[in-house]
């Protein structure tokens, strides 16, 4: 395949087999028409990006029925409050600033600017989540961001001081276009700030479930530097985050305009040390994925043999990769409980495990819960004190 960034010829290092759309929770009547594609990842030795071989049409993923609402987690709400505060302190020097967020979802980040009376705009392609944001007083337009949309924003509003994106940039296949569009939209000294799941954490933890249809890229600092260089940007700061099981916040601005922090130098040096620039790292990652698959399959089969009551906790997007790659169905996990109404009383994509309410988790009193929302482990362990104290156990493909 050709690299999406630099057109270099690149090879697949890992194939997960046939996959459905990660967030396409479905009714039984729709089982027959379910859409599948080959989920495989490749590494470009030239621009150092890890990317999907094929990504389904974005319109199949981000639409008026998009099942992911950011506000389901209290921790994430707090994270975005702090994120907004940090942007304010470091990059918005006065109240006249203008902030644009790409993929603003239900407004979880921008509402913190809206509350402070700071001019803001969310650009969000999924109409249902955008509607929720607007109802909460977050100025939002339904669109996929590109150069044309950027020019329209400049005309209708003005140039932005900051463009923000959280767990969005890695969804966008044509990042060269995003670079160009960001340059159009930003002031000369404006900053492009985004955070996404971090490749270093994924390789380290073997959290291969970060790989699914929406995540067309899993970034490292090395790759982000290369991707945005084409539109004149350079990394000026890097801040590791705990969210989504290990993320990185990238801060970029036009080359030479702002000072480069120590952490850029240190983190890039560390990435070279751990081999994020080398194909052999990803060949090892593949072997680790296969070992992880064997381990969780054996664990669940053993629990089944022992007659244990096993359910899943959190029908996350990530779980679609685990369930389909490891061929885990309702024979091994009776149901998955999830607090998101749009997922409840449906079935998981591909493996068709029933998704039930959180109340059902409480009522059923399972002995084992497979923690698919492992990135929310701290929050969930506090919430489920009673489950744990009465002998319940959380397991996962990671621990
Ligand atoms: P995420 O890992 O992509 O943020 O998705 C989290 C999913 O897990 C979402 O569907 C909501 C669900 N969830 C619960 O059901 N209970 C919880 O306590 C948490 C934190 C998440
Ligand atoms: Zn490349």
C-alpha cells in the first residue's frame, strides 16, 4: 500500500482479520447486512507513521447515529476542564481569543470556553452529538474540517488563536489537508493542539485494541513532526496524558515562531531509544498481540468450564477489535453492560454479544467482569467497590 502521508510504498505488519465498524451496535434484524472490512496496520519507514491499511468510508462511522458520547465519563469531564484551563493559561492571553475545536462531539471541551465567554466554534461531523453540544450553549457547525471549511470560518468569524482536537486527529485519513486547513485558519502565531492515544503506550502495553476503524493513525511524536512539517508546522511542546490508556498532547505552531520545549527533545530521543522508528518494533508487537489473544481465549474458556458467570464491562469501541480478533462471542461472555443508551438492547458489532444496561450488571451479580473500558479502571474500581468486595473480579486482555 501507499503511505497516506508521504506516498512511500509500505507493508502491513499486523492483520486482525475481518472487522465490523467498531461503533456499529446493531439489532438482530440487521445481522445479515453487517459491513466488514480487513483490519490491518502498516508502518511507514520514511515518515514513521503507523496507519490502517484500509479505512471504511468515514460516512459509515461518523453520522447522525454516532454511538460515542464523550460525557459518559466523569473523569473525562474533569480532564477536559483541566485541558481548557491549561490552554487558557498558556496560549490565550486575553478574552478576545477565538478557539476552534475539530470533532467537538457533545461539547465536553468547548463548554469550558463557552462558560468563560470566550469565542469558540466546534466543527463536528456527527449531527446527533453536535445537537447535544448546541443545546448546551456550545457554538457548533456540522462539517468535516478541510481548507474550504477553514476559509469559510475565517470569513464568517476570523483567524483563530488555537485549534484544538481531542481523540479526533487520529481519525482523519487526509492529514495533509488538515495541515493546510489549519494553516489557513490560524493566526500567524496560532497553535494547533491535539491529543490522541500514544503509540509508545500501545506498544508498551500491547493495547492493540486502540486499533479500530476510526483510528486510522496511532501517533508518535516522530510521526506527528513529519506529518505536519509539510504545512510548515513544528512541535513546540509534548505532554503525556493518562487518558485513553496513555495519550500524548501535541502542540504545534508555524516553524520558528515559538520556542521549542525540552520535553520535545527528550520525548523524541526516548522514541528513538524504544524503537518507534524501527520496523522490528512492530514485528515484535505483532507477536505480542498473538500471545495476548491466546492468553485471553484460554482464560475465558477456563472460566466457562468452571461455570463462572462472566460478563463484559463497557461496550467500548476498542472492545470490537478484541472480540472479533480473539473470536469471543456470547458463548464466553453472556452480555456487556454499558451506560450509553444508544448501545443498550443491541448487540456488539461482529460477535453479537448482547449489550445491556448498567442496572442489569448490578442485578445479575456476575463473578467475573471483563473490563473492556480498562482505560477507566481507576474510576470504575471506585464505583464498583461493592462488586469487588463481594468477591467479583475484573479481568482484561491487559492484566
Ligand atoms: P471509551 O473507553 O471509548 O471512553 O468508552 C467507554 C465506554 O464504556 C462507553 O460506552 C461507556 C462505557 N462505560 C460504562 O459503561 N461504565 C463506566 O463506568 C464507564 C467509565 C464507561
Ligand atoms: Zn509515509
